[in-house]
C-alpha cells in the first residue's frame, strides 16, 4: 500500500488514490517548472534523458509565474489539453 502525504493545510484530509500507470509513455509529456531555483536544471536533465531513452515522446515545457501560488487555471487547462502526462519540477 502506498501512502501519500499532503503538506497542505486541510482541516479534513482528502483521500486520494494513485492513478494507474501505463505500461509505456507515449505522446506528449509536459514539464512544469514551478519557478523555484534550479527547477529548470532538473527539467533540462530530464529532457536530455527523455530524448535519449524515449525518442518518440514529445516534451513540452511550461512554467508557473511563481511558486507561491497554484498554477493559473489557463495554464493548467493548456497542459491538460496538450499533454498526456506531466512532470512537475520542485527544486532549491
């Protein structure tokens, strides 16, 4: 069993389940830089690895305007429309 810890301040915790993982990554993967220092360095390296190991997968890069707030609705909608997967970069 996997337990997910959510650091947000929820007075009544929300139960969440992991989404089933596909056997293969195909299509388009979005990389979301949350705008913390060095997040772009992590995503740069991940993009190199994707290009080497998953040449048929397209990578699209996105960035939040600030890490202190959730991604704007229009950005979340764009990512959902354009990508089958998303990787969010957290770094410092």
